[in-house]
């Protein structure tokens, strides 16, 4: 990766995104842009990164993935900065709230932030991508039905019927409705992998040489993902998990997972490869559902309608229904 290119990391002000940015900064990898909802925290994170790494080519911007208006405003602002073109978009930001809620656009918050916000962001930035750029989605092993640690932690197996039922669960038929936030979370992580493979197909259709990867970073005690759970629950749970992490596979230090994420940005051994899912450093198979073409097409088409994607906004735009027919 040349230094005259920009790497965008969402959720880069803390946790996994911050550690990824720190790794890239230490290696002096291009112009880093970290984005998160809280502008003040982003600015503080930028200053901290500069102090810790001695690397100054870092900027921060505010981005609320739960607002289509914010995502569009962010993309417009990014294009106006005059920074180098994008070599990588790291779709890292995500949440797992204890209670169900909605975005400002009236969509389920977990689905809206963990999937739709990034879906729209990547579309809006397709014109900024250099040849052989990379798009990376941070998914989770919770999307795997056979993931023992996720099941022991009480995270249910994903339940994907249609993207509409994920966006508006209260309007979905009873057999499609997902009530529990943890199951909405694991299903959103399945959407991340479905999106990884579908973006790869769509980039190829347009003749664009963009690599798309998904990462399971593992369970990382102390990150902000469960920030909305009661403090006592977080303290006890992550204390136990942190202790067990010495022996239980799938529990990782956030510093290590940050390096794993950064590796997907920089590893030249991945040049020319795409549509891959990684568990840490290991390329592995994702769930059977993640390879379902019909579900991927439904997610792609419905997401385009939900975000009101326009032809002039994306190089990947297609006529409604075209992807379903394919």
C-alpha cells in the first residue's frame, strides 16, 4: 500500500478500530481517517494516536451510521477534503445494545448501524476507491450456528428471513420476528458476511478490482461493544471471560485482533484475492447461510431501497430487481 492513499476506519476512536489504526500508524501506512459518532472523542483519539505512534498523517471525522443523512453528509465531506483516494474502507463500527431501539430513520438500530450504515457508506465511496482497493467488514463468530462460545454466552443463532423483517421487526410475521437484541446482533453479523460476498460479486460485475474481506475478531473483553449493558453485568462477565481467555479459543486481546484487522489492509499476500472470511489470521469457511445467493440478493436489493440509493451515488447501482433476477 502506498503512503499516498487514504485508509478509512469506522469506529476508530476506541477498541478494535483504535488498535487497528494504531498498528497502521506505527507502520506509517497511508493517510489514516478514523470516524465515529462522537466528534470530541474522535478528536481525542486522533491526538492520542499521534502521541503513541509519532505518526501525524491521521485525521478524524464525525459519522453516525444510524443516520442516512449523516452517512451521506460524511461521504460528501470526505470527498471535499482533498485527501488521497481510498485504498481501504474498514467497516468496523458496531453495537450490541441490551434493549431494542430504532435509528432516526425508524429502522431497527442494530440492523441499521451494523449493516445498513456501512452498506450505504461503501456505495457512496465507490468513486473514491483506487484500483486494487480493499473493503473489510468486521463480522463475528456469533453468526455461525456451531459457534460454541457464542451459544455458551447466550447469543442465539441468527435468523434471516428477509431484510425487511430485520429493518422493521415489529411489522414482520410472527415466525420471522426477532425479539431478542442478541439474536438481532448475531443476524446483523450474518448480514456483514452476506454483504461481503455480494459486494465482491457486484464489484466484479462492474469490472472493479476491489478485494472484499470479512473478519471474526473473536470475543474481546473490555471493548465498548456491550457498553449499553449494566455496568455490574459487564464487570462480572468480562472479568470471567478475561480470565478464561487464557484457555478458551475465540477469546482474544483487543490488541491482537487490531493487528489481525490491520493485516487485512496491508498483507500483500492477499492481493488479487477476495470474498474471504477470516477467524483472526486464519481463512475459514463462514456459515452455510452466508453463501445463500437468494438471501444475499434480498439483502442487497432491500438495502438499496431502504437507504434510497440513487444511480448517481454509486458505481454499483443497478435497476431494482436486476440482482434478484440474476
